[in-house]
């Protein structure tokens, strides 16, 4: 028996009898929250798996992710597990912005972060509005469709517009991004498809950068690609890193926006009152999306411990693979009241804010663009697809990876665009 004031003796991670999570199973992907809650009965903050250890407690995620100097991105480990070291996709994954050494990462992030501001994102809203309106003009008269398919066309169209890529290649790149989004599902059988998808995207990015350098835009016609090229020249950023940044822009911006929008619509199908409010209240769409991001986002963040870390009297040895469950962290019953209820009007404790875009030096660079395009899309969709209903079954994408719904068949009453749009 311990006396009052005595501390818990430190234990090595390998000594713990941890619950094992079958993260590769389809049943897990369909309901990871239940698996994590069951694991919490055995250990309140960490669980094991075939892919490493999972940090599933909201406070533990915040505490450990704040230790930027003691963790490093684990994408090189993922590449190694998939046997893809030395391949073009493996090189990109190991050298993308988030994977760079701290000094290099800080330099590049500082160079580009000053451009990815809320003000810049707000300047893009008219283009985002026009994009979703054109899509709705085409899709709304159908009266029924797979919403996930519809949603997948929106972020890719916005991204193509932002960098002036040829619209006739949208569908091919969309399919490539679907494949790349499954890369971190850790299925080695997907590796040949991943390589082919990356090759197609890399060639597009290299071509549009070369064409833009040969024929630059100026003045009011300048777009995000001009901004990135000009900023890279001002900061003496190597061409390979500029290309990687544009590739990262596509990969990071596709599945996240598409999956969040699809899941949010699924939530709203059960709350027609909130859906109708989104049609008339632009700012309320922001609150709905914030609440949707609390309940769900696509990403699990992989990290290696870069040195021994002691947390809650447990030694996490150097080079331990940790997965941070940002995608369900907002469902933690210890951090959020009534966490499974979708309530955009809930009061958020400043000490327990959702963390869908990660923390610290690796916080998502494009989060302001993502938030803006999702808000604009939801507002327009609610105006044009009236009284939506679930029209069939849907599935789930693999976990981990870019997790989310697979398919969302809906029916609805088409509506014309508002006269004052």
C-alpha cells in the first residue's frame, strides 16, 4: 500500500497489460469510438495494436502533442512498413513539409504561413461560392445522388481553380487522390496503385509549375500558384520543395474537406431543423461545421518519440510509434459533456476545445481555407437540396488513413438558386 504523498512507481510501456485494438478491421472503422471506450476501461489513455500505440484520451493527446521537441513525424516509419522506401511516393512522404527536420520545417512554414491567413481564405470565398453553385446547377436537378461522390468533386474543383490546373484533368486527379487518401490504411496490397496515383499527381504539379513560370500571371489574375511561386523565390525555396508543397496541398486538402462535408450532411439528415437553419443563416453553418469537426475528422496523427518520454508514470521509450486519435478526440466523455450529441449551440469550455487540425508546429497550414470552403458549401447545399433523406446504406473507409463515410445515398427536393444569390 502506498502512503499519502508517494508517487506511482514508473513503469516501462512494454510492462503494461494494454488492450489491443484491431484497427485494421472493418468493424473498427465502422465504430472506433466504441472500441476506444472499451479500451479505456483497461487503460485510461493508451492502447496497443499491430501498428503501434494509440493515444485515445483527449488530455493525453493535448499533453503529448505539445511536446514538439520530443516527437517527430512517423511517416518514414509508415513508408518502411509498406516497403515503399526509395520510391517516388516514399520520398515525398518522407520529405513532405510535415516530415522535414525541425529547422527546415520552421523555415518553410514561416515562409508560407504568412500567406495562409484568415484574410486570404476570406478573399477566396466568392470563388468558392461560384464553384459550389455551378456544381449544384448540374447535380441538384437529379433529385437523388451519392452525396460522397458529389462532395468529392468540390474540393478538387476549388484546388484546380486555385492553381489554374486544366479542368479536363479533374476526374483523373480526383481518382488519384482517392487512392492516395487510402495510403495510410497500411494495406501493402494498395502500394502499386499508390505509386501510379502519385506519379500522375506529381507530373501534373511539375507541369503546371513549369507552365506558370513560362507564362506568369500578374495583377488581379494572380492565384494561389503565383503566390506560392513568388513566395518560394523570395525565400529561396528549392524547386523540389515547392513541388512537394503543391502536391501536399492537393493530398491534404482533398479527403479532409470531402469527408468532413459528407459526415456533416449525415448528421444533418437526422436534424432537419438544423439543416433548414443552414439554408438561411450563413454564420450558423460555421457553428454546425465546428460541431461536426468535434464529432469527426478524418485524421489520425502518427509520431515517433524522439527521446525517452515519461508520461503519467509510464516510460515511452525513444522510437515508439504513437498514433494520436484527433478524429475521435472530441468524443471523450471526460472532456466533453454529452459528447455523442450533435449540438452546434453547445457551450465550449476554453480548456477543452476540439483539436481537429492538430497542435503545435504541425497545426494544419490550410485550415482557414478548409473552414471557408466547407462553410460556403454547406450554406449553398442547404438552399438547393431541400428535405434530404437517407436513401440507402453507406459504408466506411479504412481506419487509419483518411477515414470517413464510403458512400451516402440521398434523395431530396431540388430547388432553384435564390433570386438574390
